C-alpha cells in the first residue's frame, strides 16, 4: 500500500488543485492519498472562505482518500512551522511514503542540497537574518537572503535568492528541511505551477486561476463568474454553504469580535499574545485612534510598513482574535510537533488506511476528538467555534460541530 501526502488549504479547491492531485498520484505511483488540511484559519492569517468541513468534503469529492486536520498551532504560522506541522503529521501516520508539492520551477535540483545545509540552523544563519532585519527587511526577505548567502553552493547563491523570492519555493524548501529534521523516509516530489501565479488576482487562462483570483471572483462577482475555474463538486458545495449562510467568510466577518478585543485589551495584555512583537502592541493602539472606518482592512493598512508584511499582520490579528499566547506557541512547544492526528473525513479506501494507521501511527488517531485531551486540540475546538460564531445566523451545532458529528464519509 502506497500513499502520497498533500499539505493543502483548498480555499477553495479549484482546477489547479485537481491538476496537482492528479499529477501527484501519477509521478509518485501512489495508490492512495492523504491530505493535511488547514482548519478554519489559514497560513496567511485569513479565515477559510468556507469551513474546514466543507473544504474536506471538496477534497474527498476530488478523490482524496483521507483528510486530516493541521492544528491551528501550525496552520497560522510562517512557512517554517506550517511546513513542519504538516510534514510531521504525514510522517506520524506511518502510511505515507511520498510528499508532493507545487513549486514555480517544478524542480528540486537546487532546493534539496540547500535544505540539507539549512536543516540545522547555524548561528551564522541566525546572525545573518538578524542583520537583515536590523536593515529594515521583513522576515521572509531576510530569511531568503540569509539562506542564499549561508547555503551558496557552486556559485548558485543568486539563483537561490531569486528562487526564494517566490512563495512556493520557500514553502517547498521548508517541507524539505522538515523531512531532514524528522529523519523521515518520506520521498519528496514537486510539480510546477501552471497558468497562474500564487498571488495572481486575475485569471489569464480559461480553466485555471489562483485561489486568490477565485476568491476575488466569488466575493466581487458571484459563483457563476468563478465556475469555469472550479470542479463541479466544489461549485455545488460552495453553493450549498453560501445558500445556508455558512459563507463566504472573510476577515470583515470578524470585525466585531476583533475590534472588541482590541478596544478592551491593554497594550500590556496584547504584548503577551503570539506574533505581537517589537512594540506592535503600541502601534496597534495608536492605529485604532487614527482609523476613519473601524474595518479590518483599514486597520491592516494603518499597521502596514516595509518591515511588517500584510501576511505577518494578518497572522498577528488571527492570534489576537483567538487569544493565542506566546507560551503556547513557543518554538520549543512547536518543535515537539503535533500531538494527535485528527481525522476530518475519509473515502472507502481511506477507511482501510485508517485501519492500518491504528497499527502504524506514532500519534493517537482521533475520530471523536472530544474523547481526547490535548492543549493543541483545545485551541482547534475554540478556533472552529469562533469561526462559526460569525455566520449570519449562528448555530450552536455549527459552533460545536467537532463535538456533535463524526468525520465525513464518502463511499460512492
């Protein structure tokens, strides 16, 4: 039995994701697939446009055999910890033997040797990062430049630097670093992105667009505008979720709860929360006084500087919204890895994988999460409740769906 691992967000699942899934199974020769899916909040600090349950359903409809949840502790993090959490879960299943991810180049020729050098972050690398941060660079840029300089091999430093300016190369590098740190036997593969760049806001192809462009169409136009870029199953699920008042969810959906927390918290209280660093608690308070409109986008615009990326600020606001303190998100805690494997859904073949995993998994496999006690799981349950609380007509069963419902089964 062979299985390929995919680390995904599916926000929402579109035709480009179907291409990735199909090619991943082709190039790895895997019989089965396991998707690690971010929960209600995503890597760039955004809420999913629909719930994790709806996005897991999309994955199963596409053909994924097993969908497991990436804990919010790792899902809303910079590339290093997002990648580490996802890879650690796949490694812990004991049934995944390959990992396939998309990159702009579709090649591991440069990333693989560099990942080996960077797997043990040297004091030299950390010092280079610190120097570039003091020069005013944001963290992604500082890391890319420091990594290129520290790992420059065979005169390829400039080539590596150019590669690491692209988000999928950076994420791919961290997947590879995680595999090395875990001493995992999982084999890495990559395929090139096609027809759409990571941040492209407008489609340039008749059938494939970036998730950013698809969300833009969904939010500014309608489902019909996005339909050419979505599988029929995704379209059907989105239509149902929107019709029943469970989306589209955006940052503005959380304006009320977020503003309440910011207005009623002191700067000292904010400073204890994850990613509120380097005096950002004071900048937050000053920005609130100057807002012309109390919207999340206006707040992000007021906070934005060359030093702090939009993504960094969104993640910070997510951690404030969910009250994630620095202690529970410390590097030492995150380095210990996820504490469980939470099952969101499975196919008939996935049911067989689950049976095998009960023998091979290095972590508890949770089908009924409320029967298990773990600090990361508590954060997941709180995040799901907070997400569903902003639906136009909040439903207690949706807020506590983790407690009430079994994993999604797709046996057709």
